[in-house]
């Protein structure tokens, strides 16, 4: 991973000695306990940098006090990456998976750190010309196409999803989640959900999808910033429709000519000079993959709606004082903005 993290918050601390003792039973390590730093950002699983002399590792575990293992399934996340690594080299190398809650208080896993730069919201973090940035953008899409061409059965992941009907399950599932998380200060989204239900296409194909493919989940190689060294955060990976994966990725893709409201909530450096537009990315992906969506507006609207549900679920926790993290105080604002954007795309479809 890229940057070095920060000091561990008290509520997220764990017993380093117990972790180190357990880890040494599963891999060779330099003498001494590691320096531990926590990576900032994210609203789900916790990520830590373990710095041994000359050897950096990454530890992932659920938030403290988590009861629902299905929502933070460390074993599933570990298994997916371990299975994909031989056929998709951009996955980090897995080291060990711990199912004994007595070690840290929760299940966790450890993997090798991928060295390089992770693009953040303000800038790419590397010095590229606009032409090089455009090529990097195409390289990112190449890696997504490569992932979608992985044979799930050959990778041992044939049981990862539920088969055909992925699009329909996603529309109904995310609609149910929104209704359960709705608060008084956000739109009903009923017209958007009805349009999605009425316009959903059949699955174009079933393949391995990342489900959170974003610039800040990519590591750029330290010796060549136009090369992807690693792809992170496989928590949501499953078997599903590749065009739904692309639509979900582009929901985060704010470009330079977007309206001020959408640009205000930009979370990644997708508006840098040279970056492809969403339309150019769709055209490049379909050319590379051979998949031709009959109605791209559906995938675009669904991606935005799914992003709104994610934001609203987080805000719901803040609204009901289940978390006091001030970062989540205004998450209802993008939920409103995304609804207007969905309805505008629907009118133009």
C-alpha cells in the first residue's frame, strides 16, 4: 500500500504481542514486534500497517464490537484473494487468516503490503503528463477487463455468487436497503427505484466482479506510475454482471465538466487533465470486452443509486447515534444530489 498510515486510535487498538506471537506461527518474520499504524479513511473494515525491519505487512479486521460476521467476513475476503492471486496477479499476496477471536477479539487476516502510490481525492500523487494520465486511465480499464475474463471455476470461485439473476437481485436488494435506511431529510427515491425495476436488463454474463473498483483502491507501481501494481479492498467481490461492476465504478467518476454539485463530492482524482470521460471509459471498456449494453443509462443510474444507498446507510447510523464520527454528519447531502442526478439521466434516456 502507499502512504504510511497514522497512529492507532485507542478504540481501534489491539494486542500487538498476541498478534505477533500468532503470526510467527504461520510465517517467518524479522526479530522484534512491529510498529503498527492505522490507515485512515473507509467506513467498514479496519486496515493496519505492520512495519517489521525490512518487511511490511497489512492487517485487516472488522471494527471493534462488530457482531454480524456476515457484514465483515474476513474469511471470505481472504479466500477470494488467495484464489485469485494465481490467475490475477494484481491481488495482494495473502499471508495468514486467523479465526480465533481470542487473539485480537475478532477474526482477521494478514497480507503482504503492495508498494507504490495510491491515488487520493486531491491528486494522483504521481507526476504524469495529460497524455500519460490518459494512458493510465486506459490501463485501469484493461485491468478491469482482465478481471472480468477470469474463469471463476478455474480459480476455485464457482460458488462465490448465486448465478443468473444478479441484476434483478441487485435492484430489489438495494431498493430494500434504501427504504430501511431512509430518514426524513432525504428523497423517497421511489420513482428512481420504479424505473430501475421496469428497465432492468438480463445479465450480460456472470464473472468475477470487484464491486468497488475505484482509483483509491489501486496501487501504482513505484518504478512506473503508469503500471498497476495492485488492486485492493476485495470485501465486496462476488460473481455478477460485469456491466454492473463498470456502472458502480463510474458512479464515483466525477469529471471536469460536471456541475458544481457533483464536483463538490468528488472522492478521487478523476478530473485530472488527461483523464477519460465516463463516456470514453464506457466506449473503451465495451471495445476491449466485446460487451455492448443496450441501455447504458440503466447501469449509470443503478451505480449512482447504489452509491446513494451506501451513503444513506452510513448517515442512518449517524442520525440514530449509532456512530458519532463527524465525517458522516452531512452524508444526507450527496443522497439528495444523487437523486436529482438519477432523475435527470432518466429523463434523457
